[in-house]
């Protein structure tokens, strides 16, 4: 699943045009892509995949795109779907796809955070 360096540079250049704080990090032969600290996309081989949830997955399925399957057909399906290649080439079309994927990553992070518990009440010392 090695990523071609020129494809990586092209993807990052395009993403930087539509979203702030884009950075990339190598992972398991692919590339993880972050907007600030939100992991919202990955590159596997020569394909860009964006994070999806139940609300955004239909957009990808309607475009005929499939999920990222790191171990091939029949293997585990991850919550990242292939971005249509022609969308990547047009920043005006790319921006809403990226914004939705960042939103999915943000919601997923909030869902993982444990609910904060109120601070325990302090007992007052009695005066004698």
C-alpha cells in the first residue's frame, strides 16, 4: 500500500486549498491526514479516502465509491470511503466533501469523550 510521493504532494496541496491546518503523517505504509488534530482522511496506494458516518456515507455510495479495505476484498471495512477522483481536482467541489469529513471526525471525537462528572462536594469541618 505504498504511496507515490508525487500523489501525496498533490493531495496535500489540494487539501490545503480548502481547509486550514492540514498535515500528513505516515502510517502502516499509507498516509494519515489531519486538519489540526482531527484525523479525517487517509491515502492508501493511489487513493484518497475520507472519514464517513451514517449521515455522509450515502454521498459516497451515490457516487459509486466504496470503503477502504486495508486487507483487500472481503476483509475489514473501515469508516473511510474513496473520494471520486475528479472531485480532488476541483477545489470548489472538494471543499464540501472535506468539511463534512472533518465534521465526522469532530463528532467521533466528542462521542468518545467520557461525560464529565461533577466535582465531589467537600465536607465542611464543624467548629467546636
